[in-house]
């Protein structure tokens, strides 16, 4: 989250005082083993959001995510099917390889490259419209942040595809406060805490439909 180094450190200490149960994970994941979220098989979200998702997900659910990684394996272990849309070629290959190594077969990886440094035409891109034409129980908005409008555009597109009773998850939601003001959700929750493989506090929002 934004702020000077002292402010970020203060936020980190304050969060761990409020949520001391995250301290062992924070030390292990950030200071000891040097693993990535892909190695840990967990989303690069706040721990608060990850704990919520672990309790919310059910074996019958289907998931679509913009951006792949540890979240892909996390969702695949807990739901019926995952469609993951990825724009980065190296990351696509790495995640696909890991899925093969783990013999995970309920994931469809969709490689849809897009130049986010030159985002003209993103609203009509294959990346955005690669989401299958159906409804999902969970839609995860992560992926590239090279262009600040990527996740908001993906969010509003996802609202057309979320099942009643489903959720949309937006990572690093502190960057996109406008989504909390303008959405069609029944309600939303902000899950702010430390997280895996990150030096500070972040927030992940969950919108309920």
C-alpha cells in the first residue's frame, strides 16, 4: 500500500498487533523459505482474504480468474473447474508446467497476450473477452497492473458473468477505491492484512452478488 517506508512499517506492525495469528505465516513465507505464491499454492492476496476463500469455496463451484499463479492451484484444489486467463508467456508456461507436475486436470489455461504498455483497444481485446460465456461462482481479478484501468475494466466485465450468490475478488483493492463506490454488488467486504511473499499490508475486496 502507498506511503513512506516508516508509514508502511507502522502499518505492518499495527496489522500484526491486531492479527497476531498471521505472524507465524508472515515470518515463514516472507523471511524463511523464500517461496513464491506458486510454490505455496496460494493466492498472492491478503491472508485475511485467503482464509475467507478457504472457508467459502465448495467442490461444486466453477471459477474464472484474470491472472494465474498460486491462486490457480489454490482454486483447483477446492473447486470443480478453473479457467485461468494469462497474458505473460513465461508465467503461462511456468503455471502450466506446475499443473502438469501436480497432475491437476480441472484447470483450463488460456494464453491471451496483450501489450498493457500500449493499452489502446483493451475493451475489445481477446484477453478481456476470453472469459467463457457463462456464469461463475467466483471470479478473481488479478493479473497485470502495468495499466491502472485493467482491473476496473475486467471487474465491470466480470459483473456480467457472476452467478447470483457468487463473488468477485479484487486483489490490491486499495489501488481501485472507485470500485467500492460504483458496482452492482449486494455488498462488499475489505480484507486487509499482511500476505504471503510481500513485505507489507495489502487489501483484497470481495463483492457479493
